[in-house]
């Protein structure tokens, strides 16, 4: 056991280290993009299976989703997810690609 004045110093040092560790992890983990759930789907590219005019079906990450598009998108066209509304993806044609995602 430590004598009285050193106990308080040790507790104070440990508390400062713990607070610094929390701030380190917060800063470190903010670097990583969310990759799961609804937030992780926005921005992903998929492929139209059934024409979206305005409703259709899209393949995304190996799964088939209902999709809604403000612009018509033919089957086989690459689209980008801009939002998720319940179990329906809101997509727009991907200007950078056509065909396979």
C-alpha cells in the first residue's frame, strides 16, 4: 500500500490516463466509415434487375431489393443508392458506369 499523499497522486494519474484513452479511441474510431445497416448502403452501387420506372428491383451486395428511381433505369444498368425508405432503396442511375457494378 502507498502512503496517504501518494495514493491520491496515483489515483489522479490513473484518472488522467483513462480520460486520455477515451479521447484517443473516440478520435481513432471516427476515421472508419459505417459499413452496416442503412447508413452503410447509401452510396453503394447496384445493378437493376427489373426496369425502375419508377419502381423496380435492384441487386445490391448479392441481395435483391425493391427500388424507386426518379429517372428511368433499364435492366442491367448500374445505379447508386441515395437513400433507404423502409425496405425500398431510392436509387439514381450511376453516371460513371453502366452494366456490372
